[in-house]
C-alpha cells in the first residue's frame, strides 16, 4: 500500500489531459451559442436582466458578453477578445466570438483523435498569416479624395456598422450625424469629445447634432429664472469654486462678548463671498459654469447683473466646454484674466423634451460636438447610444486606416477558398487542420443566412462556386435572399476590423488549445467538499 500523496489543498479541483481540453472547447461553444443569433442585419437582440433587476436589450456582442458574468475560466478568454475588439475597433464584436468558437469547434475532432495541440496551434498560426497577407492584398485603398467622396464612403461604412442594430431603419439619418460628429473633431479624433445625451420622449428623427457643447440644466437656486437665457458672443468663466456660504463645521471656538463682534464674523463670511462674486463680474464673463455648487446669493447676484450661471456641472461636460470654447478651469476667483475665459458665438437655454439644455454654439476652436438622442423607451435609447458608439468608432478607424473590404461574409469566403487551395498543396497533418480552419471561416456567411432564415447550405454552395470562379467580393445579400457583389452594393467595412477580428480569434483559439490542466483552488471559507475532495463523484476531468 503506497500512502496517498496530498499535494494540493483539500477541496482543490484539478482536471487535466485531453478531456479537460474538450470540456474547455465545449464551454466556449455554449458562449458562442449565446451571441450567435445577434450577427448581421437580421440578427436578434438579447434581453439580459442583471442581479439588480435592470433589463438591458442589446445587439452588441461585447455588451452581451460583459453582462453575462461568465465564470468558466477558459470561456472568459472569449469575453476578453470581445472586449478588446470593442475597445480597438468598436464593431465586429459578435464576429470575433463566432470565429474563435468555430475554429475550436472545427479542430475538436482532431483533439479527440489525439493530434497534439501544438500541431494544431502551428496550423492556426500559419492560416492566420496567410489570411493577413490576403486581406492586405485585397483591401481597397481609399486614396485621398475630395471631401464629398470621402464623406460618402464614411457614411457607407457607418451605415454598414448600424445595419445590424435596432436603429437600422434610420441608418441613413444617423450615419450622416455620426460622420458630421467625427469630422468635427481634431486630428487625434478623441472619442470623449463627442458627448451623447439621452432624452426620453419624441421620435428618433428628432435627434440632433449640436456643433459645440450641450448639457442638461443643472440644479438651480432661487433667482435662476431671472438670469437671461441667451447671449451672443459671450464670455464663459469655467470655475472650480464653491460660491456659497459654507456651514462652518470646524471645532473652532470663538468667544465674543457682544453682538457687534459676532456680526463682524458673519460679515466677514459674506464679504469673502461678495469679493469673489465682484471679481468674477469684473472679469467680464457672461456665463459662469462651476463644478461646485453656486448658492442662492450668488445666483441672484449674477441674475441682477445679467450673468447666466450654472453650478454642479459634471466634470466631463466642463472639460468639453473648455475644449470647445477655449479658456481654462480656474480654482480661484483672484486671477481671472480675459485669456482664461472661453468664448462662444451663441449661448442659449433650450427645452428638449422634458429637459432643459444649455447649448453653446459657434465655438471658435470647436473640436467637439454633442449628440442629443431622442426616443421612446430608456432601454431603446441606451441601445441607440451603443450602436452609435460602434458607428463612431468605425468612422474613426476608416479615417485613420483608409482601406476597406466588402462585408456580408464576402471576405471570409475568399479567405476560406484561399486556405482550402493552400491546404491541397501541403503534406502532413497540417493539410487537414488548415482545411478545417477554412471551413471554420464559413461560419460568418452561414450565420448571416441562418439569422435571416435562408437556406444556408444552398447559398454557401453558390458562394463557393462564385469565389472559385474568381468573384472575390461576392457575399450574402440579405435583401434578395441570394448572393451579390457586396463591394458594388456598398456593404463595406474597414479592413482593420477583419484583421483585428481574425487575429484575436486565432489567438484566443490557440490559447484555449494550449491549456491542458486547470487547477482551481477552493474559495476561502468554503467547507471542503465531501467525496474525496472531488465532489459529486465526478471522474477526473470529465465534463459535468
């Protein structure tokens, strides 16, 4: 009898070997099934209710993955690639997850037959390299054209990004807005310079783009309504000062022996406040925005002198105003010179739905814009915001990397054909593996067909035939239930999406394949599991 060796803490779950790999692949499969149906113009949306009971309706792969709160360690890699795609390119999050899942699904039989994972990983890397070369070779460069042509192209890319979202009926309307918003930014195209404000009520068509800054009317005190509501050529003071009497909570003790002394203390406080106000008034500002509250005394003081003021402005709005109108955020009232004041041609307060908005328009160095979205339900507005975020990211990417490929499964079919042809020219196990990956790439057009309710096998056969004859831009045409040349149909996507998606998917697949053992330490405070520490009498590493 050999004594049993206890190596790991009791209750530690370790599983290894081939069954572990297969169970990881299965876990990834079930994640793919969760987002599979959201792909494409005919994709469905998911309604996710979180622990607090907040319902989110979304079509954005990354949003869904974030909300699912997945705990399976291997399957988390899929969530990560969806997030990275969202951060890097903004769109194509669903396709990334689909591709990674499909690569794994195609190589699963080889794993089960005992092909070493390293061989498979090598084949995936090789296939990826071939795909990259092919995409870069096929991508159509957009040479510097006139503004109108560039604009039309950007609008088409934005429309493609929106065609799979809830707002696809209004995609022409929104793609114009998005392109306007992005083109108003400076060279670096910073995302946070496009503000998105949501106002419930009204129809989607009432959404507007303010070239400048808009934010909700902040909490206000008495005397606010007396302040004028619109200015031309106004100067804006941006402050970070509290303009109100402080309730003194210090433990200081002052002994006063008569009322006059006490009055002096009180007067001093008021005097400090009035000095600040006078200084702001002298600086010639017409609009005072502050991050901290502006009290009622101050509000009335400003109203008497025809100055508009708003306190408790959110920091990002204040920063955006600073970027748009120039000026600087001051933390003291002592040194307000003309050069720290912002300028703008027109300021007004306008009613939008049930909210009042302060609009700054005609800013001299306006490198910022604000979208005011209108719509019926709150969830709907949130989903619109996410869709516009995708479209804005796409337009930014297209401006930076000006090459496009055809969408709608066209590029995937072409790569699939390339890999299939290549696999026939090599010997050994890699031949089968690269053919399997070629088959995996077909998941995108196939899923597009499935989601739209077409006969996928039939359409894929037509596509394979077309690509074999050299029609490299042929993809699924959702509207005609057939195939068409998607390049001519203007279904375009920046090639960076596809490059990023394929790279991320291949890397995730390789990573999951290279894991052969999972050791899970028990959570602190849990009693060790019964049954020899393995719990529920499972065999080593067999999936549940």
